[in-house]
C-alpha cells in the first residue's frame, strides 16, 4: 500500500472521538530499543542502517516504541492517549515491506483493568467502523496470569524467564516445554565455551562470542549482542539440571489447555487454581476486574475468547495481550497488549503503565475489496 487508504478519515475521526491526539514520529529510529526489547520475531525483519557516526538506526518497524520515546522526550504529562496512522517497514512473507498501521497508545492510566478494556473496545470500534457488517472475533491472553502460574507451580526462576519469553510463540513455547519434560535431551554447551559456561563467566564468554562473530563477518548490531548471547548460553546451562515434578508439569499443561468464552474464564482459572492447589492472587483479581470493565463496553460476551496459551511475539508485554480477526480470516487485523515496564526501560524517570494496539490497514483494505 503506497497511499493512505480511503477509510483513513474514519480512523482519524475515531481518534478524535476517543480522545487520542494524533502523533507523528520520525521514520528513522534508533535501532537499539527494537533490538533489545521488541523480540526475536521483529528483530529478524527490521531494516537496519547506520548514521555517519556509526549509530545503529532502522526504518520504523512499529509505532509503540517510537511513541513511548517521543512521550519521554517531550516530558508530557499523564494520563495521555496517542493516536497514530503511518507507514511501518519490515520484511514480510505475505507482501510489501512498506505498509500502513494505525493504533492508539494509552499511557499513564492507573486503573489497569479500565485501560485494558478501553483498548480492546477502541480497537473493536475501529474495525466495526471500517468493516461494517463483518463478524469480529477477539482472542485474549494474559502474560501476568501465565507468569503467576509459573511462579505458583514452583518453577526455578530461570525456567520462569525462558517460558515467559516463549509465551508469544506457540512453537518456542512447545519447544521449551519439551525441553522441560525431557531434561536428558538438553544439549550440552560446545567444548569451546564449556569452561566459560561452567564458571558463569559472562564477560569472558561474551568476548569469545564477539571474536567468533567478527571472524564470521557478523555485526554485533544486527541481532543479539555478544553479551546477550553469553547470558543466554549460561542460563541454558543452568536450566539443564532442572527437574520438574510430574504433578507440576501436568498442571502447567492443564493450564495451557484452557480456552473458554471470556465470561467463563475467571471461573475456569479459579477452578484450575483450586485443583492444582495454587494461588494466582492479584493476577486473578485483575483478570476479573478486566472482565467487568469489558462488560461495561458490551464486549464480555459472544465473540471474545480467553486462551491461556495465547501470547504475542513482542518481548515488552507484561499483562493483557489480544488480537481481533474477521470471522474466517487467516490473519489478525489488530494486535495489542499491556507493556508496563517498557517506558522505564526506554529511560522514563518514573514507571508509566501503558497499553495499546495496532491495526494492519492493508488487511482491512483487502477485506473491503480495495487494492493496495
């Protein structure tokens, strides 16, 4: 899609109605925040370049991080809602690498359940306006609930981190669970790095990895840094010795198999917790409050499902994650979620909660029968 779609004015009108001020952020962005925080899936598809001074830059691959950076730089007050509509650039299997996205980022709202429900409702309203008459389905997951289950089942911290990172990818999550179930199959580190790993020498291992990358012609800014690779290798070595009880592993599998209409989700989670003998505490309380807030928007029944195994492939999510699709559609039209740690990681002086969503406008255009 090379020009704004015909329905762009409808989206801008919705932003105005919902109190989301339109923001414009630069097309060229610093690459490090995306490489560090956006997740493996997006990292592989970023278009990288360098400034004259050697700073790693990239074409804007999404809007959440740039909007948050702009908010921090402008020292704007909160709560504040930003709407955006513009091009993003990433390598895609399904078509052009340059396409339009729109969305709303909601920063600084202290009432988490209310902000979560409003984000889903805003996204649903945008699709209802641009695709009138289409049946829409919402799939909702919760990173916070997943992490609460991992902690309640007594998984070691290293395994909690690995599984939490894998939550956005069903393939990675399945692979991690297979490793957890079959500790004898976990690969030992290569002999060349075994001493560094056994001693937990991250700096020494990072130096060794850096030399190997340089010899192979790989740039340290093109993906994971040597320090990150070293940290992951040592973490994997520590995980090799973990044994999880059959009861705990079976409980984790039962949790991940939960998929129910949203109205039944709090009961299903409470039933799981009782059967497994664990407490989900504040995570379950927040989940229930979100359901109530969604009910006020008329979205807690019918076409909204909770899938305990559903995540999204961006590392910065901390709670709610969701997608909205047209019935029978192969690709989601909307993806979003909560990212309460992101602004602090990007340099905000104080924690700022955030939640938002993005809409793929080329997919909407295709459903409307419009050419890109």
